[in-house]
């Protein structure tokens, strides 16, 4: 990445703080939480050579299996991959906003808002597979942006292809980010970005190979490793058909924690990963973004849809937000609040981009905005970090009538 980005100390500080938050009491609860029961046990199946079926591609579970093979099976080892990869997302957001806006203020604001985001924190502290596919997908976007400004874009296009393949090999939803990332190279003007002036036929052919063939090869190799490690007879196409059939069979409603895409901006129904009595108190883990940043960011998003199309940074982020939101309207299956994590991170970047633009004129107001964001984050930290609260304290945090634990 750019020398300027890595000579600045903010992204490194952000990574250290994020890692500290992610690792704090990482082994608690000392038992499987919610969907950890699926993904963590699937990862352990590689060690015990037990055949399993999961409706998602295997890379996320392969990562867990590798850790279990090296360090054993404990609450810390089944969460450590997400903790580190989630911490890496924070400086990556800094770089993306800096590259799009060329403003350090905007990049620093993105880093602060990411550190104050509860949804990223919670997803990074559980043994799930949402964080890896988002990290790889955002890395692919960063590589494409580097390719657009590089004299020799081949290595960056190859890196983008590797990250696209890795993201799709964890979860198909990676296409919501990797799709726009690949399109950015082929049609940069659509995203408000400048194309590299030297576009020879060789570079165009290399781009198609890097952004289509390399991801396909990574995806196929992931399944080959999965089949070989478990010693199963199912083939590539058979496994993918089974995965597709599963998703087509999932009902569209019926779960009390269902959070359809149209209710995301309202933050209508957060998913409760964990809820258990601890003496006379209650411990809980909620997949809840920072409400202050989310609701104000939603207003900025609506403003940007009207005013932001002529600005390169806002235009690209507008498209990214729409790409991580509107396609879910046609997915006929139950959605939950944690499916909004890609949208959440794009919203943070857009909010930071606009605040950075307004920084010199409204510095005091923006500083106050950040202070409120940190206060709200601290208020909901018990829900993010599983700190037991009294029933009265729990109720004080249930700001909407739908914020309830079943």
C-alpha cells in the first residue's frame, strides 16, 4: 500500500486498540455461542476427520481446523482467528478512506468510528465466519484501487484475484463487495474513479484472468483441500449443489430475530447471540452496531444519495452501500442483523468521508459527534463484551420495543 499510509501512526494505533478489545476475556463465555456450534465444530471435524456439511464454502472452517491442529481446541483458539482478522479491518478501513478522499482527517475519523462499532467488535470476538470474508473482500477492493494508480497493475490485480477468491471461499455473500470491486477496474468512471491511462490489450487480458480465473481457481482449490483433508467422496459440483439447495430451502420468515433488509436503517431487530443469568444479573451478547453512528450515518447516506454522486469518494461508497443492501431484497430467506456487517462498515466509511470534508468548517461539532459516539459505545459495551448487568440496567439499554432477548 502507499508509503504515506503506513508512515502514519494512526492505523497502527487503531490495530493495537482493536486487537486489545478483541482479545479481552476472549475465552468467555467458555462454551459455544449460537452459530459457533456449527462453524467451530465443523472446524474441529478436520482434526477428527469427521465428514460434515455446511451451507457455506469451507475456507472459514479450514482456518479453524488449521488453528485447532496447531494449538488445540479451546474457547480462545476457536475465536482467535476472528479476533486478529477483525482487528486488521480497522487499519484497512483507514487506508480505504484515505485513498478515496486523500484526507487524513477523514481516514482518522473512519478509524475512530470503526473502534466505536459494536457490530464489528462482537463479530470479531466469536468463532463465526462473517469477519474473514469481509476482510478478504475489502482487501480485494484495496488492491483494485492500488491497481488503478499503479504503472504496472498486474501484481495488484493478481492480489485482488486472490482476495476475491478467498472471500468467496468463505461465504457467497462476499460477492456483495467483490462484485463492485471487480467492476471498479473495468468501469472506473462509473464509480467516479480515474482509469490508468495505459490500457493495452495485454493489461485487459491480464485483468480478466486475474479477476475471474484466479478467484475461480482459489475457490476450486479450497474445495479440493476440504475434500482431501476429510477424505470424502463428494465432488466439487455436488457439494455446491447441496449448498445452493440448502439456501433455497431456508424459509423467508418465522424467526423472532429475523431482521429483513428494509428494517436495517431503523436498527429494528438486533440478533442476540448469548443471554444467560449470572447470579442476580444477566450476561448478553448483542449484534448491535453503535446506534448513534448507525442512525446518523443512515441520514448521511440518504443525503449522499442526493448530493454525493459528483464526488468520487461518495459515489463509490454510495454504490458499495447499495450493493451491500439492495441485493438482499431478492434473497428469499431469513436475514439477521449480523448480515448487515458489510453495510455497516461501508456506512462508517461514507460517514467518515463526509465528516472529513466538513472537518475544517465544523470541527467542534464533529468532535462533539465523536464524543457522543464514544459515550454510546461505552454505554452498550456490556452487550458487546458480555459484561453482566442487572435486569434494570438491561432494560435501560433496550431503546426500542423490539430490542428484546427471547
